[in-house]
C-alpha cells in the first residue's frame, strides 16, 4: 500500500510538472497596414505595441486591441527587426546597425554601426541600458555599451531571440535555447526543437514561451520540459519575434507572411 501511494504521488507531481498553459485567441490586426511584421514588442510604460513593419521600413504603433494608432510612427528604417526600450529610447536592429529613436518625438537620433555584421535580428536591453543584438547569419551576439559594440557570444547557429533577466542572457539559436550567465557559463534548456526558433518571452521564473518563425509556439520549463502550444505551419501562419503583457497575460505574435499581429490570452 505504501508503494501504491508513493506511485500515485509521483504521478501527481509529474502531471503538475508537465502541465502547460493554453492559448485562447483574442484578436488579430488587419493585414493591410503591416508589411512583413517581424517584431511586435509591448511597452508597459506607454501601453502600446511597437511593430517592426520590416518590408516598408517603419515602426507602427498598435493599441492593445489590435487597432493601428500610428502607421508611420517612425519611417526610413532598413530591414528593421527586434525592438527594445530604455528610459524613453527605443532601439531597433537594422541590417548592420542599431537605430536609436526618441520615443517622445518618434525621430531617429542616430545609428550605431556594428562592424562586420551580416544580418542583425533580435534585440534586448537589460536593466542597466546595455543593448544586446543577434547577428543571425553569423551566429553571434553583440553587446553595446556606451554606443560601443563588442562581440559577446559566437558559435550559436542561427542566433536569434534574446531575453535579459538580471545578469543572465537567454539566447535562442535556430534549434537551441540557452541561458548564459555574466561569466558566460552556458546552460542548455530543452532539446529537439525544430529549426527556426525566433522569439522568447518569460511567463515566470522557470517558464517561457518560444516562437518558431515557421509557425510554432513552444512552452518550455527550465527543467527541460517542453511542449508545443500551437502549430500553424500547415496554414502558413508564422510566429516571429513575440512579446508578453504580464499584467493581462497576453501574448502578441507577429506573423510575417500574413502581415498581421495575433493576440492570445495565456490561460
């Protein structure tokens, strides 16, 4: 009997550890305004979603119900992708430079060139204002402090998504998800991802959602458990650089090929 109840307890604990959230679709934006939306980044201070409309070189301001607030908030960008914020400044990754934008005026202040970059992609700003940006085709991560770029990580095939948590940096390669400490100690989280990992959001200390630009969303725990939350590959709806509204528990998913942003409640 003792062994029986021990087995039941173990099964119960196991079921909790692999429990996953559910996604409930809330809305999708129109598919006219956006042209190749690569990143949809929620800013909790302004309560606005900033969307990189990559194919027309603009950043679009979007409301929390998907309505377009300003279709040309910033124009004149080149292949703009990942977005990050710090103290009223928006940073976005262009092909070989990071554009620095005044959020009050929506104007480009300057560009920080990353020498030798091939295709800058996702971008993250930590709590100290240090900018991290991936070069996907080179498999590298650059660190920008005081407008000075330096190579931070390399040999990460398809380096793409970034998330800074304290002094740790989480990095998604094309088929890898890693935590990198300030001392550059690397921990691999989960295995067997389909090629094409893109964005990262943190639900809690030990829980993440990863996007795959081919059209997948993974629920991942730091203990290595991972499950597919959504797979829209068959209907060709991509899932690019995602973001998360912790207050409302809403996931914002840009879909590059269909020119829309889709919002899901995370239950």
